[in-house]
C-alpha cells in the first residue's frame, strides 16, 4: 500500500500472481492458465495515484472481489469451469485463506476511514481487466458492441447521487487518445460492477465513497500468451492520469463538499 494526501484511491486487487508454496502444490492449474484469468498490468494503471493498493496474491488463492465464503474457489463453476485442484485444500487451510480476505477488508476500511476524515468524500478506482478472445487466439474477438475498451461498473452505487463524478470520469476517458483511435468507454455493458469491493465501499460509505469498477478489455496484452503491449499500457495509464484532476474537481463541486 502507498499513501498520499489525496481523496483518490486506486486498487488493483487481481493483479497478483503469487501463491503460497503449499497451495501451489495442490493446484492443478499451471501458471499460464492462472494468468489468463488474472488481471496482470492493472497495477500500472494506478501508478499516478498517491493512494494505491495492489494485491500480489493470485485470485486463485483468495479472491478479494468475492464475498468471504466464495473468496476461495473450490468448484469449477466458481472459476470459469476450470478444474483448479489436484487435491482440495483442507477446511483449516481454506479458512486460513479466507482470513487473508478478512485482513484485506480490515485494512481497506481503515484506509478509507482515514481518507474520509481528511477529505470528506473520496473516489476509489477499482481496476480490473477482462478477456475478449475466449474462443481462442485465432478466433474472432468478442464483438465491439458487447466489449467496450473500458467498461465502467456502477451497480452498487447510488448512481444519481454520484452522477457528477462518474459522468465526468467517463467523458474524460472518452477524450483520451489510444493508438490509432479514441477509447470506447461505456457503462455496465460487459460487467455491471457487482464485485465485493465496490459493494463494501457503498455499503459502508454510501454518500462519502464513490467506488467505480473500471474494467479494461485486454487490448493492452495478448490474453493467451501474457505478452504485454507496452504502448497500450502507457496510453491507458495516461488516460487514468488525465482523469485525476477531473475527479478531484467533480468531488469538490458536490453539494456539501469541504472547501
């Protein structure tokens, strides 16, 4: 975690790839199969935020964006149909993994309470990515109409209340250059932002915390080989950087904001 004096917080909770050694020995998935469903390079998109949280543990060990009871994938239907385990971890080990989830949310609550005390309101950018070539590396990608470059998820927030912030953020992203074109930024198309982290923020900070789920289509990497496109990563990081003063201005303009 990195801290700064700012009302903006960035998280990359699926960027991690690490497994504890005993868990790695039990897992049937190889590193490449895990990487395909993780969100590599998303930590790069929050590098210009002063408040940053990056989870280095793989979501296949514990998923911070699921409710506690579902945070450890035990069955294929919890994980894109994948057969995860050679041998399922013991109940005691599963509970120990879930305690990592507990610790994360205790840390997050303390961080956000501190930011709220200092600034009154805050925005949390919850960075993720998603695959759009699930049919295979040589098959056609998901149609653009169903797969925006950046999908903004707003399901759990009081959308009308946070409209000045969310709308300004999306409009700013749409203006940002990307190699050869502008970014296609839409709301609740590929995903609606129903993850545990945004739910937690809006349940505990309903009118002081605006948690925006930001899903980047994997136009910044090859989702089958894991190879990054450094030019695309640089452009997406720059797009988020450009949005930061816009977000701060929108927060400051809300009724009742501290002056």
